[in-house]
C-alpha cells in the first residue's frame, strides 16, 4: 500500500486532473476601465500576471498614471474620482459532512463583502474590504491599507495598515479552494502570532531580478484595541522578510524568515519561523508549494516548559484549460506540532497536534463574475469527509 502522504498527494493530482498585494475580485476596477474581469482574474478570484501587476501599480494600468475618471476641482493638490468605487462579493455554500453520520448544512450566506479601492494621487492608493456578514455573524474589516508606489523614484513600494503576513508567499484570499492553507493559520499555546492578518507596515523592492519584502508587525493579530486604546499588547514588534526570484520563466522560488516576541505571566516567548515557497507553471497546469518550520520556546508562558516545534506546509495543483470555463484544483495540507494546534482552517478539528487533509474540486464560470464549484475534502487523521457546493458572485 502507498504511504499515507503519497496516497494523499496522488488523490490531489487525480482530483485536479479530472476537473485562492490585495485580495478578492473587485469589479469596480473593471467598471472604471471598461474591461472584462478576465483581464485580472482567471478564474475569480485568482489573479493573472496582469492582475498582479495592476495591483502592484496601485490599481492602475500603469505606474504613476493619473487617477482615471476624476473630476476637475480647480485645485492641483486635490484629485477626486467621479464615483467612489464599490463592489460586493457574495459566497454561498451547501455542505455534506460524513464522519459515520451524514448531515447537510446550508451556509447561505457564508460571506458578504463590501470592497473598495483605487488611486488617490499619482502614487498613493488604498484598498479595503469589510464583511457585512461572515459565517452568519456580523463581520469586520480584514484588508485595509494604503499603498505608496516608487518611493523617491526608486523601485520600492510601501504598504501601511492591515494585511496578511503571508501575502508575499501565497494570498489566502485568492485561493480557489474552500479548504484553507492551514499552515498559515496554525498557532500553538497562547502565542497570538501566525501568518494571517496583522497590523503594520510592509515594504517591497525589486533589485537585480529579486523581489525583496520586509514587514514590521504588532504581532498580536487584529484584535480590538485594549482599554488604554493601544492596539499592540506589548512593546515588542515582530519582523518578517522574504526573498523571491524567477529562476526560469516557469519556476519561481522564495525563502522567508520570521522573528517575534510575546509576553504573558511575566515570561517571554520567542517565535522563529523559516520557510521556502515555489511555483511551477507548465502551460495550463500550475503547481504551488510551501514548507514552514516554526519554534516557540515558551508558548504557554509556563516556567520550564519545553520548546515546541511546528512543521507544516501544503502542495497545490491548479488546472485551467485554455479557452474553457471549467477549472480544477487540488490541495494537500500537513501541519504537526509537539502541542495541540490552534486554528488550522475552515472547520478544522480542535485540540489535535496533527492536521492532514486532501481536497480537490472542479469549478465552472457561469459568467466572468459568477463561479460555481464542487469540492471534496478528506481528513486523513479524523477519517472524515466534507463535500462542498459553492457559488461566488462579485459585482
């Protein structure tokens, strides 16, 4: 018999063959420039190469382009768009859970977002989205930042606000799967830091064929402000650095490092992460991979506790036949640690020290901004399955 991991990868490849800078589809940009959504997304919300460049330009066709559709104010220091760019995204799901007993769950709406973004000046842009409804509850703001292009005429961009630490690696909000990139969400003990949403600043520079990214972060997620109105719970700041380069036209490789400190019970935990990431593009097939090694020396802030190690990553395959409305995808997740994991993904089991899943699906574009898909996920540790039917609409 095949080993468990080899079997899981084979299932990913089989399911995929038969057949997620800023995040989310925002048709306000298509309306502004009078172009199709397919210029930036294939399929929604996954970005094309042009879509990545459009976002890097601050949501404009070319860097330093004058804001499009602005009104004449008579003030050379003021640029106002004729209309505030707004878009909506609606996610609806129906799921069947099978862990010995089958149950159907209608998750409609699962998420309802209001999105806005665009240029404010030649070099300054903004982007945000807020959940009006998230998982049946009142949501909140996730991405919200300003973006400054080409600081002092150099190929350096700066973002400040709220964003995902993992954005320079793979953007969670642009994945095609319902199943999440578990290793980005995983935490251990009481330490709040992971690779999802944080408040801070991020700088990106292009140098000699390399793309360099650095981040300075609060390190405690996006929890509400403390009673003293401080967003950060301590004086420490966490740092993240990433280097990536196209080795050949079809292959991109990257490495990153992360260091942070957090405090509790008059003790300090130090978090260290290193990882590698890569993308291989072979015509209609795209293969993505991520590996992360994490160490926390006192994650529960308990004197004398042993260091905790976390290892994990994912492998992803996306198939997008040219000229077809159909697409397929597969995702393999594996995260393991010396202590129970915290927050490993959508519907992930609590209090497990190992999370291993395989998921695959087939999708269809009913129109450029309406996506249908079906996905099956199997938890190799819990021996349970989840079947998902989904609809995503953006307008």
